[in-house]
């Protein structure tokens, strides 16, 4: 009889357990991935309500998920089963989060396509921070249109921006509170021209572990008057070496034009750069290629970091606190 009463008592406790307590249990005992795949949300109405609590979905960190892909020089082929799994997961996440996700983090090797990103931006109206390093499969037309759903976007992390004119112009048009940008790929002058043209009010810019064209850096320092924080740690500066060529005939002219550009790597910041950077509240640098491991890795990878070679999660690091994951 005592055992029967104890079982009833346990049953009553679970049925009447406060939602806030359930939320605390789910937050501390389950990752979001486990929460979606464990069936917890289907136990009863009370548990599903707890599973949908905004506290659980404010930050959706999917940096543990990777695409099953094959990389070729100009294309990334993702296995269909991998796309199906990611799509299923995103649909579950969007259903449980009910539009309450403000920070969304994807792995460096998770390659979303247009349909996946459309699902996200249309169902995350409060999205403020997006960490999406892999843009390989996203089309420029879709990016321009998708950003209009992200009017609350404040911070963006990408590996590179293939179509900066589309992306930056759309951000300027729709995201009035945009203030932070992290780019993890080589920085050329044409990229900065669009950056300066459309995102003059940017406050924080991180260009760590990459190759930066010296003229591009100077343009950033000269023209981005609202910039407060600039991080170029473990990067090196690149200057195009100009050669004087005496062209004897048309054939020699064609041969010379077909030769690849030659670059000079600058490993120290001169007084001119430091003076221009003095206007910033924070200018973060590290160019110690002889002693710093990260500086050495940037050099070995020729300014395009091959993050797959290194410690898992290393790509998440940033010297700027607001961009560190």
C-alpha cells in the first residue's frame, strides 16, 4: 500500500511540476540537439510548453553539425542525405523555438543552401547575430532578398563575401542596427570599396588570420569614420609588386599580362598605419610570425586559413569579446 501511494505521489509531482522548473531541468540536462531528438517535447503538453520556452532558444548553437561534403576547387558537393538531415533538424528547431532565436551559430563546414537559409530567416524575426562561415552554396540574388527578413540583424560572421555589393547594399537597406562584421577570408580593395560605400556606420570589424591588402586597410582606416574596434590579429599585409616592363611586341605583351601577380608581404605596421589607427577605441594586432603559432599558421596557409587542419573549434576564437564564441 505504501509503495502504491509513493507511485501516486511521484505521478502527481511530475504533472504539477512548475514550468520554470522543467525549463531549468531541460536547459541544464539537455543540449538543444538532444532536446529535439530525445522525444522530450512529445511526452505531454506541459513538457512541450517547457521545451518551447524562449530561454532555451535565445541562442541556437549548431556548431556541432557538419555537412558530409566533397571539396573541389570551385565547388562544394554535399551528399543528399546530409542536406536532408540538416533540413529536418532546422524544421524541428524552428518549430520549437517559435521565432525566439536571436543568435544562430553554424559550423565552419556546414554548407547551407538557399532553401535552408530561407527557412531560418523567415522564422527567426528576432535574429540579431548570425554566424554563418560557409556561404559557398548561397546565390547572390537569394542573399540580397533574404536579408530583408533580418531587419534586427546586428552582427554577422562569414568566411568571405563573394558578392559584397549585393550583401552590403541589402544590409544597409534593411538592417538599421547592424554594427559588427567578422570576415575570415582575404581582404581585397574591391571588397572594402563596397564595405565603405554601404556600411560606413559599422562599429566593430574583425579581419583576423587572413591576408589583407595594404591599400584596403588604409581605406578602412581613412574612410570608416564610425569604426571603433578593428582586429587584424595574426594577419599579414599584402602589397602588389609593380614591375616596369618594356614591351617589344604584341606577343610579349600577352605573355606578360598572363603572368600571375606578384606580392610582397609586410610583417610590420609602420607609423602611418599606427597614426591612422589611433582614432580607434581598440586596435588589436599581432604580427609576431617568429613566435606566435597563429601568425605562423596564417603564413603557412598563405592567408586563407585551412581550419580543418587545426584544433576543433579554433575558428570560433576572436580577440574581440563580442565576436568570440
